[in-house]
């Protein structure tokens, strides 16, 4: 393994806090850097890992490269929050151990409470092989000791791709630990493998929980989540190499999962590798990785953002619903506008400017073919990002093709609204280069946008091919650092 040469990885908490604060300060003038999303003080992050509520506080771990804003030498970074909104940086939790089963990286995994002992279950990578490892803490989740028995599970069953065997998601049921791991079939598509254990250390393979077809859900699955929701069970998988996230809803009886509904979470976007947690209020919360898409290289000094938390639920048809966690309302620093407006074709909202906004918009069908917003808009419209409902195709669209005059990567993302009726509720969070949108509490699209002009700050309502009515609320949001 390459010895980390970038950021420190073994600082005590006071020194880490000082390091993190200094790093965050470095980026305060970067207009693309989010102000209220969690991301590491500097360098790279990808998947959220090991989210757990422990003694009333939420711990978030994350894939972290201390050596720069690119994937490699993967550690677990760590942060803690009292309220899911404000996060405090904590020292790096896991680093690769030279000569160990995680010598080349501490890949994704989860955190569980093993009879009062906080325990991380993660994938170690060494020499191209992946195996499951444990680490425990005795000082309130600050420092972690790797299990002397690592790896606790070294190789996958026959018929499964031997070099893709990762991302443990573990739960306890009737006094037994269960674990799902993701891989791909040697002949076939992705697979989620089901295991059980009395003690997290001895694992027995049961059977595949679900297998997929290459044509529909890709070659390899990653980052499985499997959990009860209402009276059903939900399986979420991330599809590699396509970077899309699929979910299945069905029943789990006698260890067998029978999916009935299949959908795509956040189609077309930069949202990947989500991890969920059931909190002490019984809510199923979900965070994902928002990848960079702007081709900025390593010059920015940071890359990757953790999404805002969403609360999952099911509709009567077994479709997955999602809403931003209500705690995020704490971010509101100023209510900029609350209005009902007729939109003839395009209407600037003078009161609203900025890239740190929450927008709630109810758009009514009217005679327009498309209704929505232009965001991050320069005064002459040279740069803008469009978010709109296309009533003809019944789609939600983010069109970022003109988001930036200089950065690469802005495309068009679409998601099916499915019989939108006469009005659609849009809930948007804009934070520097991050745009997260939820429509009608059931469809999410996420985009990264990198306007090049300092004055690309305006917001405009737009209606194409007719008129419409909208009601609108906009808040300026504060920073969490
Ligand atoms: N990222 C991790 C893997 C996981 C992938 C490595 C998904 O454990 O499968 O950084 O982004």
C-alpha cells in the first residue's frame, strides 16, 4: 500500500478538529463547494458508511482518501451530529493496515451495536481480493481496534465473481445476525448473498437473496441495503459499472425474498451507493454519495459530497417514497418569498438570488407544455440550469447543458413522474454545485452544476408554450461549518 502522504490520519481529536477547521477555511471562497451538505474537510469521499445512532447522536462514516481529491488509499472518515444537520469532524476511524486484509483499502460497510459494543463491519481489500473485517471501539466510537480474527469472511461461494465480494449490511433478528453482501454471478448479473452468524465472527452462507440479469440491472451489484419498511421488505442495490441505484419491494418469509415491485432511485443522476439507517424514532433514513461530474480534475482540492438525508416510506402500490428529512428546516435563515404567481412565459423572481437555497414549488398544469425554474442563471441567460415538469412526457427534467460556460459534464436528466395529475410539488435544495430535487415525494433527481460566472445567481420561473400558476416558497439557507 502507498504510505499516505497527504492529510494526517492518526490525529487525536483536538488536533483533528484544528486540522479540519483549517482545511475547511481553505475553500470558503470556492462557489462550487457546498455549505450545508456534509463533505470531508478536504480531499476525496465516495460512499457513506456505517451510519449509526449511538447514545442519541448520529455517527456518519465515509469513504475517504487522505491523499487527494481522487479515489485511492481508502480510509473511513468520521463525523457526528446531534440533529442530522450540523456535523462535527472526528478523526479518521479506519486506515489500511500494511500486510493486513485491508492493506489496499477499507471499503464500504456498516455499523452495528453488538450487545453494547460499537462494531464496524467492512470490506478489506488486499492484492485485488476482498474480504469482510470487523473493528470495535471502547471509547465512544472515537478509536477503533481491528478484530484479531480478520478477515472474518474470506471468500465468496462458488458461482460468484471471486474478486467482487463486498459492502456488508448487517442486522439482528430473533437473536441471530444476518448479513447481505454484494457481488456478480460468474455467469449472469448482480447478486446479493445472504449470510447468518451467532456472533458476527462465524458466518454461514445461506443462499442468494436476489439475482439480476445483466441486461436490466447490470453485471455487479454493490452496497446492498435490506430492511423492513411498513409490512414489506426493501432491497436496495447500486449497479456497477452503470452507477444507477435500483430498489425491490416484496416479502421476506423464511429467509427468502420475493420481490414484487422494482424501481430506480434517482435515475440518471450522480447519486450512488446509498446507505440507510433506522433511527430511534423508527424512520428509515437514507444518505448517498453525490459524485463530481464536472471534470474539474484534482485542482479543486476536494471531491464528492454526501447527500442530504431522506426519509423513506412506501405508497399503497409498493412504490418507494422519499422526502427530505424535516430537520433540514433548521437551515432556513431567511424566508425570501412566499407567493402565488401567474407565469406568462418567463418571470424573474427579483427577491431570490444565490446558490444556497431551499425552494418549494407547486406547479399547476395550465396551458404550458413545460413548467419550472431556471436556476444559477446569469443576467443575460448565458448560463442557467433548468428544472421543469414536462407535462407531455410526464417527466421531471434537469437540463444542465448550459449550466456552465467552462466546465464539462452538464447533461439532461429525466425521471418519470407517472400520471402527474394537474399539479406537481417540487422540493429543491441548491448548495453550491449540488442540486437535489424531489417531486411529489416519490421521484428524486440530483445534479452537479458548476457555473463559471460569479453572477450566475438568479432564479426565474419558466413556462413554455402557455401559461401556468405556481405557488412558491424560497428560503436562504445558512452554512453548517
Ligand atoms: N465503493 C467502495 C466499495 C463499493 C464502491 C470502494 C461503491 O466498497 O462497492 O470505495 O462506490
